[in-house]
């Protein structure tokens, strides 16, 4: 089959979801896309967890917007590394996000106004609990694999510890067992850009008919610097001046766009501030900061991963300075300490953290082989 | 002598200074501090060039503010590495800065209003030209040394090419021959934080009685991340929570200060936004972006440094990821290509870019030895 079997559905949950903070959400929706067919014994489901700014729309053309190719379309689809001819792949927009699932923009049934600042702070563990309920509704007892990059990898990891019986394989890409001080610092700058934007109104900008665009724009600009490697930026932009073809290669002595890299960052910032919700940005960066499964074990990651039953595939990228290979090796070492079955690959790729979204041949060959072996094992 | 002989003076310049942009400044002041005594033949003068946020106040206690120790007080003074018992050290606040020299806050004599956005964009070369006029007024034909860290190192380098006969020794610390795309990107985020602050008023905030504090605060927060090494941040803050002693080591699930590193960044940002001028921040980061002496030689740094007559001391720090040792090695290689006398040291120090301001023992021993040799050579 060459055609992608895509379907989209909103799931509603009525029972309150108790959160790690102690707060709870009484009812909520999760928007879900699926690709491929669930087999008779529901054993071929793969859950894809998204990172900061992505959504349920993992693969194919968005049913509501034909311009929107899924964010991991190079990875998921018929004949792709995660082959939807074999696997039933699920993309879910997380709670608190802004692409249709219940989040700060949604109407709080208790007040009939958008949640805004009253939307509770969430953790990776909370997302996994919400996803587990989704799996229940979908009739999936155990995932063939839970998979994600960056923050998505944290969710995959957390699945393996929160629901060890429900995950056969855990695929953790370009991730980390916890943020470093520098990682948190970058998030803090991004959050402060939003929090200090006069259009933020303490998170209740919806009722003022504005959006804290300046803050979102800056947050995204900072983010982008950390997604690319230094070398990649040098390769892509260097010190090239932003000029019309034929214009002289001279400085213009102003604070407007002068270098190509400035134009790129401003463009990324503008685009992002046009579609992403600022409260969601705060929530998701905070979930990143808080993720630290070893915290309750006095920092011992091996203990935190001791109950894992899944087999692991861990992948990192050589030029990723946001979550460097060292961070992935910490995960691998903790798994090995527990004698967990783990494959690890460090891909020599120039594209920094963003590499997990790109179609590097060695990276995709590896994922393809891993899933092919899973598919075969299931058939035999 | 153990006492620092400090004097402070404002120099006035009447002749227009033609700038690299083509604009010019008709008249301007430069605030200067000196330490030690100029000898009879004016051969013992050392010019210290400052980086982004520093000033003329290099050493000792500020005459106007007894709390303000000079920014390089550990380096300059009686018995210090740059020993003011031998050398006459000059600190000068650059044109466009905000500590007394003419800058955007100053009154434009043509309009009787602060320059604001009409202050011309400056380059490192412009600063050096202004400093050369200062040297003329002070009766200094040739400096024993011109010295600086980071942006200050760029000025020292530029002195050696713009006025090769006037520099005996050039000391370039934690610097680079040009910014990388990533360096420019960080500056661009900082500038955009200021430019998009509603209190910026296109640079003319003075007349509105406000200061773009939000923007300055964010700019400084971003800056601080790049001044410290990842390891240094991990060492200083790790994932420690910001808590009163005895308070539980638990998350509070909010966007307020949660981690110690957040508290540090906010504090630095707040402090900075209370004393630094936003227009100056724009000007100085732009001067950093523009510095590229090899540009007019099709990128050939050896050609750009071909006319140098000074001897060089170049120092870098192992964990400086803003201007890494590789960038210093480019300078050294270009100098060697010209058979210039150059000493190079890469100091294994944990403190990132900030290391040039700290008193690492090996670093200071090296500078001390270099200046001691100069002092001896002069005596014999």
C-alpha cells in the first residue's frame, strides 16, 4: 500500500484527571490522528509523542489544511521507517497544547471563560497518564512502541516507567533524563519574554483581544538558536549579508536586518507568534524543566528506570548541543545498569538538535531496521 | 608603592570625527581614568579597552561611588599583573557608551535633545580612531601595550592594524577575529528584545520619561547564558531549587522563580536594566557584529594583519563557547603567517567567556610575566 490511511478524531474524557501538582482537570478533549490499521489483537500500535511546538499531525496532509504536511512525515507513513503498512501509528496533541486538545485557550466549564492563567501546570508524567487513558479508550492494552524526540523522548521514557507492562519498545531520540541549568536558563529567558510582554495580561490576554506576540517571537528566536548547531548556522548563514542579488556587499549601519541569520530568526519568530499560544509555551517549557525521573531517587537514574520492561532504542546526534550525546549516554548507562535491552546509536549529523526531525539516511536506516525487526518478530 | 594613583578626567574633542558609516560626530567627550604615572618619555602607557557593559573605571575605587571597584581591578594596580608601579594605565569609556562619554543619552547640540536613535552606528575602528585622538591629547605617541578582553580584544587587534607604529604590544584575550552566525544570532535576540519593548519608542524613550527595562533585562539574561560555560552553570546552580533553608525540596508548579539559575538570571537582568542604556546596548552589539577586519581582504585574515608591527599576546579559555579557543587560534595562525612575534596560551579554566575577568592563577601569572618582561626591556 502506498496510500496513507489517515483519520482524525477528538476523544472526550469525563473522569477528572489528577495531576502531579495536586490539581486536577475535570474533563478534557484530546485530538488524535491515526495512520494505518490497528490489527485484530491491537498489538501493532505505535504512539508518537510530540515535542514543544508540534501536534497530533504527525504524517500526511492535514485534513483541514492541505498545506500542512505532518511534522514527522519523513519518518511515518507507508514504506517509511515507521511503516504504516505494518503499524498503527497514533499522534496525539497533548493536554495543554494549542492544536485542538484542551488547553489554556479552551473554555473552562466552571467559568465559561478561557482557562488562561488558571490552566494547571502539567508534567510529562501527567501527559503520559492522559495518553494512557486515551489508549484505554482506543482499546490498546500495550503499545508495540512509544516513540518521540526531545520532549517526546521524555514521554516515551516516562511511559516505560509509569506503565512498564504497556510498552514493548521505547524509542528515545535526541532526549535527556533531565534539563541542565543551561537548558533551564534558555527556557527561563523565553518564558520571561512572554511574561513581561505587556500584551500578556497575566495570561488572560484572550479577553483583551490581543496576543503577546513580541514575547512569543523572542521565545522562538532564542529557541531556534539552541535547535541548530554552531557549525550548521555557520554553514547556512555564515556572515552573509541579507541583500538583494546584485546589491553591494556593504554594511548599512543600522539595527534592521543586516545579516542573513537575523532575517531567518525574525522570520521564524514572526511565523511562530502567528500560530502558537503563549500560555502553552509557558506550560510546555515548564514541563521540560520539571522532567527529572531520578529526582525521587536522590538523583539515581538507574533506580528510576529499574522497573522498565520495554526494550529501548536510544539515538543522539553528534552536534546536538541542546541535548548532547552525553545526555543520551546517561540514559543508556542507567538502562545497562538494570540489564535492560538497549540499542544506542550516536549519529554523526551536522544539524544540531533539529536533526531528529530531518531525514539523515543513517538515522532513518537505523529506525527502519529497528521497526522492521519488531514487525517480523510479531509475524513469526 | 602599594597605593593606586587614580585620576579621572573628561577630554573634549572639537574636530569632527568621521565614522566608518560615512556619518560624523562634530564634537564629543571621552571620560578617562588613569592609574600610575606616565614616565618622562611617555613610553610606559597601557591602554585598556572595555567590552560590552564596562567603562573607563578599570581599577580601584570609583571616585564618585565608593562601592564600585574597577571591572579589571584584579588585573590592574600596584603589584598586579599589569603593574601600575611600572605602567601608566588608561581606561577610557568608549564613544556611544553610557558612563559619561558622549553617547545616545547625551544632548545633541544640533537639536538640544538627547541623540537617542539619531546617534550614529559605530564600529570598533571608529572607537580606535577616537582613542588615537585621546592618545594625541595625552601626549602618548606610542603605547607600550593596548589590551582588552572580548570586544576589548577586538579594539586591541584593530589598534595594531590601524596604527601599527603606535602599539608596541597587543594583548588580545578571549576574543575573535569576527562573530559567528550564532554569535550574531544571540545579539539579534537581545536587540530585538529592546527594539520590540513598547517603552523603547524607536530609541527616543528619554523624552517619554521611561526606559525599555523589559528589553534590557531580557538582553542581559541571554547575554549571561553565553558568558558562562554549560559546566560552570551546572556547577553553580545545577537543578537546585530556589528555596529558603529548610523548605521542602519540592516543585511549586508555577512560572515564578523555581530553580536557582532562574533567580540568578532575573537578578542579573534587573540589576543591568537599572543602570545600562538601551541605545548603547544596540550600538555596542552592532559594533561586535560588524567587526571583521578580513572582510575587505575577501576573508583573508593574514592579509588583514599583514601590516602589524606590534608583538602579540593572545589568550583563550578552554570552556569559552562564546569566543572559543578555535577563534583565538585563527588570530594566532594569521599572525604566524606574517611572521609576527606572537605568544599564545589556552587556559584550562571552567568559567567560560567570563574567565577573562576572573583571577585564575595561571592566567594572571602569564599576563604578569609578559608585562614584567616588557618593563625590564624598557629599563635595560
